[in-house]
């Protein structure tokens, strides 16, 4: 695979990841997890939900409103977000 093909594959991966994160669909997250981590046991639905919210706070290409929602969701449950401080 050449550099152009690699860049296109990364772009497609990021687009699909972002769609999954925006959907907050746990089943879709589980499917995505299995694709990204073959052979690794999939976490529980509860852990997948937490992972999605943490990832939403870290992915700067997602809308700020969605990132802030996830930061609030995590904070309300006593968890830390994965943002770089840009969410306040």
C-alpha cells in the first residue's frame, strides 16, 4: 500500500470512527471495537459507553457541542475526560 492509499484508508477509518462516536450506539461501538482490535475480548456495554464518551472528548474533529456533552456526562459520573483542556 502506497502513501496515498494509506492516507485514504486512515481518512475512511476516522470518518467511520467519528460517525460511530456521534451516534453513541453501543452496538455499533462493539462492532467497531472488534474490527479495530481482532482477537481482543470486547468490553461490557457499560465500558463501551464510557469509552465512547472519553473518545468524544479527545477527538478534536468532532463538534464542540458533542464533546462538551460527553465531558458533562463523564463529570456527572465522577470520571475524567480525555480532552486536552480545551473543554474547560
